[in-house]
C-alpha cells in the first residue's frame, strides 16, 4: 500500500514565497508586541554517547531556524530556551520584557516527550492567560496525536506542525 503524498510541485514553498509572507507579516506592527517563548525540549535522562558533550554545547537547529523566521516576520519579542542548558524554565514563570508569553512554541524529539508535555501542562495551568501552544519537531511529525489530550486529559497543544 502506498501512502498518499503531495504533488511534487506542491511540496515546497514557491521561490520567493517565504520572503513575501515574512515581509507582509513584518509590516503588521502588532506582531512586535507578541511575546514568544520558543522551547527546545530536552530530557537529561536520555543523554548518551557519542553525544554527551555535543548535546550541551550545540543549540538545536530547529529553534534557531524558528527564531530566525519569527524575527524575519516581525515577532521580535522572543526568548529561546534550550532545556539542555536551562531545564527548569516553564511558561507560567517565564517573562519576556516583563510579560507572560502570548505564544509558546515547543520542539521535541520522541526521547524528549516528557519535558514537552510538561511545557504544555504548565501552559494550560495558566488558565485564561495561557499562551497559544504550537508544537513541532520530529515527535510531532511522526506522532502528532500525542500532543492532543496529553496523558489522556483535556490538556493539549492548539496546533501541531507535521
């Protein structure tokens, strides 16, 4: 059985398409007011060779790319958290220019699911002031349903990028 795929001409953003979208978003001044917390989930219990040194020295590419794209689109009020360095940062206690985050972006691999779920649960605990929760990364690509109804509860991401 062959899985359905997108047509070849529809698999990538057309040439110049991302730049046009980012430019149009950057012209919206309200984007500069959106406090964004970008988290690279990391579970230190999963540390293993040959990555024992590299996992704490290199910033994962996903959060760097997302941060750069957000900046390009005018979302300049942001903080990037690499949980390998700062494992205790949570949305409920994070402050960006003195404000709680309006937008929480979480990137996670399968082996880092537990800290990603912790971020989502903590954001939900903020009640009506909780941020919009968007999740991506390898875990989301292959198992997006795991971010809806975390631990069998009503707690879930708002959007999962596959």
